[in-house]
């Protein structure tokens, strides 16, 4: 059987399918990590304060997380291939508007559009992968490779961003998305087979509640340090977030068309694995935001130097992702999650001792250990969720997992922003932030130990025997 599909023939299970579906995620990850390196230049060029910089990062994450479940539902309704290509097109439009932005407000608005596009193509890409690779062991290996490609994009993202910002200015970070996105749309049309639609009702009110919750939560976390936690707008945002959350829970319990199939919610390990994803991204993206500003503001590195200094610690994700697929294929997914998160928690505890003038090699070594073991856990977590869901609920499960991970990133960046705004001394900022990251990894490892087992059956079987 040829490894390269004939021209214009959809290729099920081919390695070319993997490369095609990775393009969207790779583009998004390069964009996220490169933007972090570009933040000081954006702040200088557009006169954006610290709060605005947090919005530049979290504005993208906000719409990404808030619309992911809608993206999964749309993939069920219209087919994941169609929604994947449409999401890439929306992301490209947002990238163009980012590159043309003349103010902080305009840039933040364009980042919101980018996040909406990513929310469309992300769950669709995982769903298409699940359909393309039928065997569980093969799927675990492919997801490991896929995660490694994403990890490699994350690793080179700061360096790419540093080179682009240093050579062409911060706007080039967004223009680079155009050739990647266009290539992804064309390859998907040629190589990806359309999968069966699974039409289900789209609960617009529930999705609106979700958007309202995250919007209010973001305003509360980001604007609280600036406006004051007791100010009327911040208190109102907190009240709105709580009220919308209660309304959503009530609607999910009694509504005819919940955001997530109830079979997923009642399956052992699904909720714990999703919360694990939240905690991982809380620490990973909070750490990236912290270090990008620390290296440039506290250690006086320029964008290129910061990219080079971030490269080794980010490259650890690629190494860990590559190892994870092989490990999970041999011992299952529970052990890589448990060991990876446990070691990451202990290593992050050691980093609580980092101070402003800690030698860079010491900081680098600690972060390499942390990121390496976290990277082993991430593909195992993804594989666990997708195996639990089976093909029937692949779109919804992928959307839920990625939504929880993006909400974790949103909260992590917002918390670091709060620390940076309220604590003026880097000798206190660094220990506080690393303590929060260590707590997140520790809680994640406890969740895996208590609630997550290597999946033995997919949901349809589990429901019949429940």
C-alpha cells in the first residue's frame, strides 16, 4: 500500500493526514508562543499597559475556550472537515487584522477573532484524527507524534517570534500565519476524507451562558488588580459569572439538549482527565507568560535573546511528547500521567527558590525537567479522553478537553498578571508564581491517582454495563 495517496484522493490513516491536520494546531501554537515574546514590543509600539498585554494573550484564549464546545457541536452538525477548513479561514482573517492593528484595542479585537477560528478547527482536527486511525495502539502512537509536532511548534515559537520581531517587527508574528493557513486549507481539501455527520441540536442559550461566564471571569481576573477588587465593575463581573454558571448548571441538568452528552459526564475518569488538562495549561501557559516578561524586563534580554533562552526549555516538550506515545503503547496511559505530573510537581517545588539573580543554567535545568515530564503526561491525557469517548462522542470530547485546557491557560495567565501587577519585586513574584504552578501539578497528579484509570472500553459499552 503506498504511503503517499494518489492525487485528489482522500487518504485515511496515511501519515499525510497527520501532517495536514497538525498544520492548524501548529500554526496556533507558534502564534501563541511567538506573541508572548513580542509583548514588550507591542507594549512600546501601541502604548499598551500590563493589563492590555494580559488581554492580548487572554483575549485569544477567551473566545477559543468559550466557543470550543460550539465548535464541536458544529463539527457534528456540518462535518468536521468543513468546520476545520472554515476555522482556518476565520483564523487567517483574524491574523490579517492583527497585522494591521493600529491600537491596543484593535489588536485585542483581532485576537478575539483568531480565538474564534481556533475554536472551530481544533476539535475538528482531533475528531478527524480519531476517524482516520482506527486501531487504539496506532492512535496512541499517532497522537504522540501529533503532540510532538505541536510541542516542536511550541518550542520554536519563541525563537521564531524573536527572529521575526528582531528582523521585521512584531506585526510579522501574525503575517507568518498566512502561508501556513492557506496550505492547511488546500491540503485538507485534497487529502482528508469527509466523515459522517452526527447532527444534534445546538443549544444556543447554553453556549451563550458559557461565553458570558468566561467573559465575566476574564474581566474579573484581569481588571481586578487595576480597578480594585471591590470596585463596582469588578464586583458586577463576579456576580454575573456566578449567576451565569448557576444558570448553565441548571440548564445542563434539565435541558433537552445539553452542551455535552450526558453519557460523557457520567463516565468515570472523563471529568478528572479534563480537570487535569485545565491544571496543566494553567501552569504551562502561566509559566510562559511569566518567563517571557521576566527575561526581557528583569534580565534585559531583547526579543531574539529571549527566544533563544526559551528554546531549550520549550524543546523539552517535543522530547517528552515523542516518548509519551511509545510509553503509553506499552504501559497504558495512566502511568505516564501519574509519574509525569508527580515529578513535574516536585521539580516545580524546587523552583520556588528561584530569585531575580538565580543563574540562568539553574533555572533552565529545573524548567527542562518540569516540561519534559509534563510533556509525557499530555498526550497520555489526550489519548485517555479520546479512548473514553469513542468515535460516537469524539467531537464533543475533543471540544470539552480543549475548552478546559484553554480555560486553564486563561486563568493561569490572568493569575500571573495579577502577581506582576500587585507584587513589585521579582524576588517575590517568581516564588509566588512557581508555588502556584507546583500546586496545579500536584493537584493534577492526585486527580489522576484517584479517578483516572486506563480506559478498557468506550462509552457505548460502558453505558450498557452501567
